[in-house]
């Protein structure tokens, strides 16, 4: 089997080439692909392919650099040029540099390529006695993070001179007459656990920036965040860039993105303001990332329906004081925040007060169940605004609240279970250590020991539910925690809570919580 490595900075060309023909049926295997010379060199050194198919027009190094490096290293790989245009002068230059043949991308056919491959592979080696030299990689060239992004993210004023160098030759975009907008792209994964594929986005965006789109520059701007500076002050330009990026990120990287755009700006003096606007737009996104949010479209404070918010607080209080179901509480909190997000003019202190009022019933029940103790989350909530004030924006405040609910419910249950008979508490402790396995009444009864029938009667009398229902509730609580705090797949979570069949787990989860695992993830902004 003859081996090939494909080097082209256009992902559609690489994908299309692999789909062009059943190469293995003709004795060829595409063993690697690269979008740049920097990626190609270590790949070729590792794979030692028979053939290298390379584009000539690439950035930052072109195909001529790759040809020269391969020849300097006396690589045995035959080089075939993939030319995207009828530039015969470029092809002739490449042949003089050491390329063996060429095909044109726009007209290439499998039969033609196979014919070229066979022809070049029949050529004798240039220097059969020469020892190949090591093929060293080019120096690493990473896309630098935007300067001062930490300060800007925290809302601190930053002098334009400190971030101006990031614009390079495009500084005239915001120092000249052109208007600009900032687009903030954010992964759906939590910022503390960004998806690995998110780091590949800058390369993808570099590819897109050369297509028929409005001009834009791009930088990593923190964990799970990418910033685009888009030339022109129109919403249409921002939407075009966002939709192209969102489609490519989903198709080629499996990423789900949300985006928020600033208002239109012209002066470098307002760049810090534009940064904050773009962040607020994506943090206030209530369209689920289907389209970018615009800062100027976030309704002002006057549209905030306080009566509706207080009704949501009452529903939350009722759930706390009755069933204390963590899934229902999280759902009610999500609804509360979705109503809160229609406000742009609310001060942070006002938002903090609303969230504090929402959580007060949890604190009351926790302190009551713990005989006045203010340890753990009770102590945290007792300190009032102190932990809440550490949140920098509404999205972080919502994430903090979700964590507070999860932890507080667990602590309340542990405290309230302290009043159970010692042997029942012992069984519950045993059960919580074995949630990853199937559990039965018979196994639980052995732990005390009791007969299975007597244990089942005592357990229901003490807790108000059967042992099996109690187990399912705890398994689904653990599953909810994993669904909302990790990026594990559903089948992996099913296994962690003792279910080998993911479909059975999903059915049971929906019966227990009212939501499917996918719906729970979709209803929460992480």
C-alpha cells in the first residue's frame, strides 16, 4: 500500500480529496493531512510517506518552503503539486525546486491523479547512495493572545497604546475613519474546562478570513473565548462572520458556539467599552446561540418585570420547603435567570440582591436542618454578598448559583438524614459509595443485617420512599451533577451511575426528572 500525506490550508480541499476516490482499492492510503508547512514537516518525518501532495499558496510559509525542506533533508517522498489556478510559472518554479509533477485542484479527477502517482513513483531516486538528513520542524508560531485581555475582561481601563501592537498593519481599522464591531465567540463548555477542539479555532478562522467575508482579525482572549475585530459598523457584517464561523466550528470541530457583538465604534478610545459590550451581549444571550446577540438589542432596565421575578422566587421557595428536588430547583433557577437577562441597565448590587433573595429559602432550610449550624454552604450564604460579589458578570453569577443549589441540597439531605435510625444511615452511606453499581434490597439488608422484607418496611417508614426509589433518586442526582459540571458523554455518565444501557438510563432519567439528559444540558448555560 503506497502512502500519501496531503498538505493544503483549505479544509474543503482536504476533505474533498479524501472523498474523491476509494484510494485503498487502488493501492493508496492517505495517512495524514496538514493545513500548513509547520504541521506538515513533523507529520512527514513521522509517517515517511511515498507521496506528498501540497498546495503552493499557503500562509505563513508557502509550498515552495516545504519542497526545499524536503529536498534538503533528502526525503524519499515524491512531491506532487496541488495548484488551485493555472499559474504555470509557479508550477515551473516548483518543478525546478524539486517537485515531481502537478495536478490542478479545480479539474482533478481520480484517474488523472492515479496516473500521475504511478508516473512519479516509477522515477529512480535522485541520489540512491545519499543518507537522508533529519527533517527538522520550523520554529513554532502560535497565534498570540490578545494583550491585556485579563484587564479588559475585568472591566479595567486599558490605554490604547498597550493593545495597539496587536493590530499590526491593520491599526488603521480603528485609528482611521472605518467603523468596527467586536464579536465575542464563546464555547458552550464551561470556561474552566474548554473543549480541546476550541484551541483549533484560530487556524479555522484564519482559513475563513481569506474567503468571501467581511475583513476580520482574530485573537484568543482567554479560556474558551475568541475575539474577532470586524471591519465595518454594520450588523450584517458581524452576522456573516458569526454564521460562517459557527457552521465551520460545528461541522469540522464539533463545537457549539454562542456569540455577542458590540455596538458600532470608531474611536480607539472606546475599544475597552466595545469589549465589555461584546461580553455582555453573549452573557445575556437568550436565543441559545442560534444567532449573535447585539449589545444595543438588550432591553433596558425598565422592561424588567419585577412582579414576574418575585413570582419565580415564590415558586423556588415552595420547592425548597416541600420536595427539595434539585432538578426542579435548577430548572426554576434557570427560568429566573432567563427573566433576569432581559435587563441591561441593572446595577450589579441590584442583581446580587435579587439572587440573594432567591437563595434565602435554601439557607433557612439548611440552618433549620442543622440545628442552627452555619458551616459549609450555610456559612457561605450567611456571609451575604461576599461570595456573590466575586462574580464578574451575569453568566458567572448563574453558574455560581447552580453550584450553590447543588451543594446546599446535598448538605440539607445529609443533615436531615442525621435524624434517621443509625442502621438506615449506615445503609445510605454504603449506598452512596456504590452508586456506580446495580443495587438491590437484598444487598442493602445484608449491610445491617436485617431480612430483606423487614428492611424494606423500615426504610420506607423512615424515609417516606422505597429503597429502590431512593436509590434511583440518588443516582439521577449524581447524573444531573455530571451532566451539568462535566463534558462526559451520556453513555459514560450512564455507566458511572450503574447503567450499561444508555437508552434505559435516558428513559429512567426523564421519568425521574421530567427532562431528558440532553434537555437538561440544553436548559443550562454553563
